[in-house]
């Protein structure tokens, strides 16, 4: 594509944006899939699966090599001993989500972490039994909350409060969330919401929700799947009680990668808090006394929510990605992200006679990388056409296309190329 389209930026201008952005792209540190003609795909799917950081292979190979050479001795003798491998993420993980090192642990998968954390932070008692969530929520969260209640003999229909967008609106109104919390009052045991909504990309006001929840005596936690590595978080300062996230989206740690969990210091150090325990949550100094010690001694940190010994091979790639987050810094990444997403929105809105609208909020504090686009007509068919032209994005029935220019590896040119294809498929932009 070499020509400018009326209303959209011209290609030379877009390339200048890429050359002069104050925060340089790290694209050359990632494997970007290519099309059959050898050109890069327009990869806008970091909200689903982030790309491979090239050094991830080295971190994985290191583990494979040490396993080959050392066998079981790798637990203590590997360059990064497997026994304490999870500890390498403490500092980096805490920077990522705005926490203290004792508040963060990488473990398991996201939904499992939500279940483990709800065991500690959903403690229905007397008339305080309600759980508050948002709709639309990711299905796994819905199933998690419903079955968590059922497992305790409570009826989900009776005990779950759902806050929805108002009629005619795509996104949640913060005032409505706060009002629902206040209305639930002392019947509310726990709030569990997506910090960034999976469908619309809306960023919730987590600080305000935590404050409102605490005012009525509830625990407050967030599913941060679409937030971690996307928007700056200050979980400790916001006083959030618990949180969990996956690492395969914006954190680029690979399919099914190790997930993360946050437990606020005031709970992390409370060893009396009920939890589902396993040996890896036990004090590492006595962990190997095995049958000699049958009493669980929780480590006074988020580590004590670990149950099993962690999957080292699924942790290794995360190191590569977090190195890059550290090299750039979350604040710089966010500034680049805001420029990319604003540019993408402008380009999409410059398309003449477009048959779509962007449902993600426009205000900077209410969105991250992702833009969600609600399309008129046969959305699925048109999306498949765009895909065949080299776009990697995702489609959520009935009519939503989600795209996320991620600041580590996406460019202004990716945004422009995508907007042109949208203009040709869902507008009257010529080819
Ligand atoms: C918001 C949200 N919650 C939960 C999940 C489920 O994650 P997992 O399969 O890692 O448990 C996802 C996966 O994409 C998600 O986006």
C-alpha cells in the first residue's frame, strides 16, 4: 500500500510517527508471524496471545539443558534453581502490578488462582453472603463464581449481584457500580470484577471500587487478565485485597503460561487466614521435612497460596518478557500505548460511511490497548475477509472485533494498515 486514502493518514506520515515516537518499539525482540508473501501479518491480538519474545527460547533451553545435565540436582544446582524459581518474579512482578514483593506470586493458571483466592476472600457469614460481579464477564469468571457458591451449598441466583451497562450503553457506569455496592451494604461479602473488561476493553476505576467495597465491609478482588502489562496498576496503594492474572496476553509468556496472583500485605502476612494449602505454600526451610512435620506452616507472603511445585518450563518464557517490561518501564509503555490506540481510533473514525462503531471508552483513564469494534451486517463474513488479508485479531459473536495495538511490538503502520482494510470491508474506502 503506497497511496494515501482520503481522510486517513498518508503512509509516509505514518512511518514518520514510527520513526519519531519517543518510546522506541521493541518489535525486533519478538517473532512476528509472516504471511505467505513473507510480509509481517498485522498482529493485533496481544489481548489474546502475546507474541514470542526471542529470548524466551534461551530461557526455556536453559531449563531443558540443565534438566538433561543435572536431573533432579537442578532443583538446587541449576543456574536459577528450580526450588526457588518463582522467586525471580517477585521484584519484576511487583513492579508490574504496583505491589510489594511479598504480595505477588506466579503460580497455576488464572481461573485456578481465582478459586484459590476466593476460598480465602469469600467468607460468607450470617447475612453477609453476596458476591458482586460485572456483566458481561468472561465466561470462566462466571462459572468460577457460580460453582464456588454451589460448592459451598449456596444458590448462585440468590447470592450473585450483577452490575450491567445501562440500556443503550456498551460500558459500565462507575456510578452504577458504586451505587450497587452501597445498596448491597452489609449483605456484600466480596466483589470480584474484571479490572479491564474482556469484551469492551473498559478499564474500571479499581481504586474507587476498592474504597466503596471496604466502606461496606466487603473484600475486593479483580481479575486482571486484560490489565496486567496493559495499564499501570497500583494494587497495593488502591488497597485491593486480592487479584489474579494470566501471562499469555500482554505479558507474552506463551500459551497456557504460568499465571500470577496478588494478595495485599495485610492478608499475605496473616498466616491464620483460611486457604487451600499444599507443600509449596509451606515455609521452604521445613518443606522437605515431609512426614516429620504434618502441620502446615504458611510462608507469611503471597507465596503461601502456592499449592504444588511450579511448572518451571511454563515459567521460563515469562522471564524474557518481564526483562523487556523492565527495560522500557510501564509508564513509558503506557504513554506509547495511548498514542498508538488514539491513532488507531482516529484512523478508524476517518473511514467514510463506516458500518461500525467503537465501543471502548474514549477517555484515557478508561481504556488500555484494546479497541472493540461493533460491526453492522454480516460481521463474521467480513471479519473472515479481513483475516484473509493478513490481519490477526479476534471476533466475539455476534458482532465484536477486538484489536489491541500493544506498545512493545505494534507500530503506527500496523494501525494504519488495519484501518485501511476496515475501510475497504466496512466502509467505502477504495482499494
Ligand atoms: C478475563 C479472563 N478471565 C479468565 C480467563 C481464563 O483464563 P485461564 O484459562 O488461564 O484460566 C480469561 C482468558 O482469556 C480471561 O480473559
